[in-house]
C-alpha cells in the first residue's frame, strides 16, 4: 500500500487556498485580462507535488471558486489539463523549460479547445473550437512567466532543492 504523504496533502491545501484567495487578481493585457495565479500554482504543483496532486489542486480550486461564484465551469478544463500536462512533463523530464511549455500548451491550447464543448453543450454559449484558446493562452503565458521567474530565484538562492526535499521526505 502506498504511504500517505501528509506534507504533500498540506501543501496541496495551501496551494488551493492561495489560488482561491488570489484568483481575483488580474493583469490587463490589451483587450484581455491575464489571471496568472492558477498557472503559477499549476507550475509550482508540478515542481513540488507531481501530476496527481497538481490535478487535485486544480480541481479543488475550480470547485471552490465555482461554489463561491468567483469562477466558471471553464476553469475546470483549462486548469486541470494544464496541471496534468506540466505535472507529467516535470515528473518525466525534470526540465523546467519543458514544464513551462507543457503548462502553456496544456492550458492554452488543449484546455482552451476542451472548453468549447463545455461552453456550447453545458453552458449554452455559442462558441467555436478555438474560441477560448487565445484568452487561455494570454492568461497562461503570463502566469507561467511569473512562475518561471519565481522558480529561477529559488534556484539561484539554492532554496528550490531544499524545499523539494522537504516535501518529498516523510
């Protein structure tokens, strides 16, 4: 039987809380707004927790935001696909740049495309397959860039490895 990692569960809860509380923070970019927090959390979850916990964090955050009325159903495909993509990429390669790319492609392209049937069939919105790709890309590129800066700072100060070891050790 797999051992329960209490540290990962606690960090998952903290990431969800941060994502929910800061989810209203937006950066205007042209006609669109960038909501970077979920994408920052997706990348941090990939680096510290792995794909399973990362998807759980994204799902939990989306549920809470929807229950509070601060999110839409479109939060599910974007956040969860991005979390899975970057979580799998980091767990398989350990490469930060590929992890950032996986978050952008997972959320921006795949998550944006997966939002289409949800919007059309469940929410009753008129949409095309690529309707949500550009707004999702704007948001994920901004959030992923912030996460990359944060991770680079943690690497340069030699804190990243210590934090990763603390989470993994029991």
